C-alpha cells in the first residue's frame, strides 16, 4: 500500500530545521541549518522567519545564529520539563519557596512577551495567582518582564515600544514610555525589578535576572505576594533570600 502524500512540504522542511536545532549543542548559523536540512538558504531563511514569528525559533541578532524558541513549552510542557534553566534552577527555587512561602515564577522571553516555564505555589498560604506554566504576560507590566526589557539595547527598546502598546491592566500599570525608561534605568542599576499591582490588583512582585558565565541573561525569577504582606521588612528579607538563590543558580550555569 502506498504512503499517503503530505499536504504540501513546508511543514516537513520546518520539521527538519527544528530537528536539527534540537540536536545542536549551541547556536547555529543560517548556512549550517540550510546545509543540514538540505534546503537552499533562501528557503531556510523564509521558514526560519516564520518559526521566529510564532516563537518556535529564537535568533541571536548580534551573532546571527538560531536556537529553539521557548514557545514550544505550550505543547505538553515538554520544553519546561526538559529546560536546562528549569532543571538547574529547580532546587534553588524550591529552597527559596520553603523560606518565603510565596508564589515563585521562573520565566523566559518569547516574541516580546514573558512566558512562565515554572511556578511554585505557596504551601501554607490561601491566596494563589492565576498564572500557569506556558502562559504569557506583557514584559512592561511584570517584574520578570521588566528584567528582560532592562537588558534590551536602545534599538531593541525602540522596536519594542513601536510594536507593543503600553496598555493599562490596573491603575498602577506604567503606560508612559518616559516613566518606563526611568524604571528600566533603576533596574539596570540594582538588578531588581518590582511589579507593584501593575499586572494584577493586590499583587506585589519582586524579580531578579539570572546571568550565565558569559554575562548573558538566561532568564528571570520572581517572588509574588499579596500587597498587604509586602511590608518594607518582608521585601528586604525576600530580596536577601532571592539574592542567595540567584547566586546558587548562576553558579551552576555554564
């Protein structure tokens, strides 16, 4: 019996590209991908552009290289379970959660959005957040998201602000570009970002970056708590515990 013919071949070509990226040990160039996939560079580039658009592939604009995108986390959470960052951070975040007993998130950037790749719920608290692993949030209205924005260069920020309208989710959401730039400058100085009821009412969030040994931003993590528990003393103690967790995670990164 003959095999059924596929409906078009673009998906098959895209699958070859994704398979190659999945098997690659690091970022690869357009020519390398085209050669391994037995495609022309022009065809490969068109498919890559589409895969980037939907978050299946990410591109390092500086080095002109490609790697798998974090959007794949949405499919069965496979990316999340096998994520090197998640696996490396897991023990440190569990220890942090045991100490603060608040909601903890681990996130990455995808298509100018924050995507959650891990979430730890509080053990003894009765207030929970609506976020889920695989769900996305705007960068500008979240603590973890602002960590990524603070790492953008000038051109990346201009592109971001030209594409993403700063819409209000609460009365505290920063919707003024000038004020947001001031906010990002503070984050660059302190490596700490806050979400003061900017995404969800009555929710206060503290976020920090995770930096690898090459001084590149790998991801961000946060501790979220109800606003009424966010006293100055609690915030300072949480920052101290988060700083310890950050150090432990970064020590284990390549």
